[in-house]
C-alpha cells in the first residue's frame, strides 16, 4: 500500500496526503461568480515528494499510485457529501516552485478541460524539469523584446496539469 511506503520513506508526503484525505477542508459554492474564491480556498501544495524525486528514491509508478490514491479518496469524499454535482480536480506540477499543487473546484461548464496531460506524463515531465536547486540567473545585456519573449517561453513550459472531471 502506498501509504505504508510513504510513512516509511517520506513522512512529509505522508502527512500531506493523510491530512488531505482524512480532514478535508474543501469549500464549494453554488455561485459561478465566485469560482476564483473557491479555487483559492481549495488550493493545496504538496511538497513532500521533492526530496525523494530529487534523490531518485521514488519511482514514477509509486508517484502515480500516490496521486491516484489521493484522487480516489477525494472522489469518495465528494460522493459522500454532494449529490448530482460536478467538480474539476486539478493536479499541477510546477517546475519553478518546485511543487505539486492540487485544486478542486465546482464545474460550471465553462472551464477548458483540453489542457490536461496524463498523470504519467505529468510526473515524468516534473521529474525532468523541476528546479530543485533553484533557477540560474544569467545577467547579460539584451534588449527588452528578447527578455519579454524569453520570459513568455519560460512561463509556457514552467507547469503542466492533469485534469479530471468528477461527477457525483
């Protein structure tokens, strides 16, 4: 079981996952106008895997198992407390932080679900691109247009997202 593995090798990740699944504090509105407030409230960082990933001490399969477990527990929680409602589960991998973030919001039909990567693709990308040792800052003289275009390129590859629509 993934929780036994995490409890033994990654206490921080274990505590984060255990906290999310055993005492969730999700807030859901019935008003699509305040979806951003809902997203801000239901936005949780998961840093606990970073040391294991950085030192190559956890496989992609174990990470997939852990995030799948987390997703299943959230689905179970939502089905228990909400009937006939739709939600969106986002798992973001941010290479610049580096951390995984989880966001859960009500679904109102206007969210774009096309940007989703598979869970395996997300984890492999994060393992390859996470800036565990910070960003290297290179100072040189360049024009403003070049700096702006480079910063847009960096931002477009700084994060990937796994999205799942949940129906209760």
